[in-house]
C-alpha cells in the first residue's frame, strides 16, 4: 500500500504541473485546425445564382472585378495615430508636439481634395501582433495563431487558401519587394521578387532603399498585376529608437514621399492600398494586445471614384482581416476558403447611381457572397474540429438562413425594397461579426496566465531527510545531463530542426496510411534523452552507497561500551550497500518519493523559466521563432520525463517487491 500511495501522490503532483502547463498554453500558444480547402470560380460559395457571374465580363468570378491591378504598400508598424495631423495649439492647454504627427500629409491632402476617391480607416489587428502572424491574417482572412495544426508543421509556408494563391491561380503576375519574411511564407509563387534581409532591427534603411530602387521602374514596366512593397524602416526605427525619436519623423516623411510617388504612377484601373500590419507600444515594441499595438492605419485610393459620398469626420474602425474579402471581390477573385473577415460594404456602392436602392443591393450582394463563404467554412471546420461553441453555431446558422432567404426573395422583386435591403445588410453583418467573435473566443484568447498550479506543485515540501536521501546537486546534474544529451545528439528546440527522417528508420518504403507510427518514431528520436534519463533516475538512490566503501561504516556504540565492541568486532559492521534497504523498507519508499519530487521540481523550474521568458519577451521580435518553440519543447520534454520517471519508479518498486519477497523466504528458511 505504501508503494501505491507514493505512485498516486506523484501522479497528483504531475497533474498539477500538467494543469499549469495547460493553463499557460491556453492563453499564450493559441491553436486551431488548419484546413487546406481552396475556393475556386467554378464552385460558388453557396446555393443560388451568383450575381454578375454570368455576364461574361472580363475578370468575372463570384463578382465582376472592379479593378485590374492593385498596389499594396505595407508599412510595417504603421500605427493609426502616425497618420494624424500635427495638433494645433489650443489656448489653456499645454502644447503637444510629437515627432510622428503630421508627417504623412499626402494622405490628408488626398482625402480633402479627392473625397470620393479615398478613405482612411482605423484597422484593428488581432493579437499576436507579430509580423508573421499579421501577414498570415492579411492574406488568409483568418485568425492565425502560434500553432496552425496542419501539414506545414516543419516550415513557415502558408498552406491555407490565401490571396496570393488566388492571384497566381487566376494567372495574375505578382511582384514582391521588401521583407524576406514573405519568402518563407510564399516560397516560389512570385513572378518577380526582390527580397531584403529583415533580421537586423538596427538597420533602418537597407530594406526601404532596396524597395525604392525597384518600385517605380517596376510600376512603369507594366509587367505586373499585383505589386507588393513591404517597408520595414518604421518598424526598425521603433525597435531602435521608439516612436518619439526624431528618426521616426524622418522615416514617416520618407514614406509620405513614397505614397506621393506611387499615386502619381497609378493608372485608372489600379487600386492603391496602404496598410500597417500592426502598431507599436510607447517603447516601440509589439506582439501583445494593447490598444497601441493593435491599432493600425488602412488607406484606400483609386484614380477613379470609389465612394458616392464624402468621408466621415472620424475614420471608421474595421477589423484588419476585412481587407481580404474586400480585395478578393474588388479584383474578381474567390474569397479565400478560411476567411472570416467582413467586406467593407461601402466599397461596393454604386458611385454614379443616384438611387439608394442600387447601392444597397450592391452592398447586400457583396455581403451575401461573403456570408455564404463564411458559412461554408464554418460547416467544413465544425465537421473536422470540435472547438467551436455548438449553441452559438446553431444561432449563427439560423441568422444566416433567415437573412439569405430574405435576400433571395428581394432579388426576385427588388423594386421599392430599400428598407428590407437595409435589414438584410444589418443581419448579414451581424452574422459575420458573430462568427468572428465566436472564433476569437475559441482561438485567440490572448492572456498571460500565471502558473499558479505550477508554482503550487513546485512549492511542495520535499526536504525531509532520510537515510537514502539523494543530494540536490546529483538530481540537478542528472536533469542537466538529459538536456545536454538532447543538444549533443543534434537536436534543437525549433520545429525546422526536428529529425523528420527518423520516421522512416526501419521503414524505408513508408508506413502506408498510418500516421501514429511515424509520429511515435519522430517523438522517440527527439525526446529519447528525456525518456532514458527519467527512467534511470531511480538509480540515483544508489548514490549514497557508491560514496562509501566496503568496511568503512561502523555502528556507533554508546560511551563505555568500547570493551564490548572489541570483544565482538564481527557484529559491529553496519549493513552495507543495498542490504541496508532490507532493514528499513519504509525509508526506501520515502526516498523514492523524495527523489521523484526533486526531479519533478528541477524539471518544473526549467519549464517555469521558459514560460516566464516567453511572457516577459512576448513583444520580442523573435518570440514566435525562438521563445515560444522553446517553451513547447520544454513542456513536451516535461511530459515525457514525468511519464518516464513514473515508469522507472514503478519498475524499481516492482523489483524491490520481488527482492523483498525472496529475502523474506530466505529468512524463514534460515529460521527453520
């Protein structure tokens, strides 16, 4: 019973550690299932006719294209207030002069002089606000998380349906210049590319100057349909100096000149999009979910009129992923399959038509296509995963069905139904916003939980002395040897460094359709050191015995018994080595418990350090490439080690029970 109690107590301690890991992971390592389905022009997003799709217009797909080409100027870390004008002095209030205000004056001039051609929006990014995750969002329309469970676990390439893939599938020529992060996300898809290294955040000019060397000649050549320019100087200036430094004013002024130059080179069939992927804190960092980090600027402009009315005094707030379905429909492309963004409806108004009914119908059509695509995605995703709320799914399905039926009815008799169309528009927007809110709740609950359960488990009192106590330095050295062996065997705590070839050891012809066996082989190869050292950890109980030699231990005699001791020296020898276990079996069980708790404590300290590092450095440039993967490997190593430790202790207890039984039989035989 003592042995069972020891094992059960260790299981309970491991459960506390697992709960702590799960608590932290649920708020930091955001996960979801990645689908590989793709939208196509041949497959409408839902039942019913696709308006304008059968008109035979060039570029028509789900909806006729409004633009033939697009220029996407992505200014990394373009916070929304960077496009605000310099504040005028108000009597009675302190004068405020911030270096980043008023430097993008060309946007304001365009909005004032051409109000029907341009719009400025406050775009809200979803955390985590790191460049790679934001680029995934800006191309897929979904909520990219740290772990997109799917087939791309060994690389950073985007396997989900995305705008770049839709462009290339439609035969559009996509030219890129700027941040080389795009090279990893979209390998080999660009018709022409000019990549520049982005790692050195202290370099403010190499990437931007490289883009400017190719930008205008490329635009003038006309050998492109989609032109993407990703500038990094503003982001690097924030990391190096912060937003309030004079260098930021210089960088923003340079970007203002870039925008002016691009506008001058635009043709009538081209849409200009200027956007920031994320903002930055007062210190110039990003990665979290503060208001300054998620607030970015989105500016749209076309030489031809885009909007029927003048812009509002205060820019509208739109989710950043709304750009994806909006661009897809404006350019006559299918909306990416996994998009959950909502089209910016006012971009689909009839500019030259003075009848409100026509604009309302155009907006309802775009929203209905968008809602059909999102509904199809929800149906497919919910069939493959169970992490969405069932009750909310049913509510949203009913809302969409009602709005869709009303929309189809209005298509049959559209005259004089403006009020009904506005109701349909409202219901479709409610559906799309409800879907996004549900997905955020399920996938992107970005919170930094303190590992209270983890700390509770690590704080268990385990310092009770005993005759078989293993020193702390021995336990720590054993755990560090496991880590050292992990690295010395060629492993690294990053996903691209996983030894995937281990999946085919002993199976050169493959595994057929089986996935668990290769996963087991790769896992065994990766965490072999953790498993072996954990299983062998109970052998440390022999440490005190190895530190003593034969005949070196004598029983301590009370004072005055020296003469008696000299008479019977053969009875003065204390039992040595493993035979001492037979004299105190209960001490042996206590020693096993202490050793197990010590080893778990050392491993727990390691994973706690990784969790704290990931939390403290959550706005670090490399958090999702270095610190978060390190935490994942450490967590998996802890789980493997705890299971191995449990097996090792159970094996030692089984052997000890067999030896004890044999020893008792031997004693009984001698007594007879």
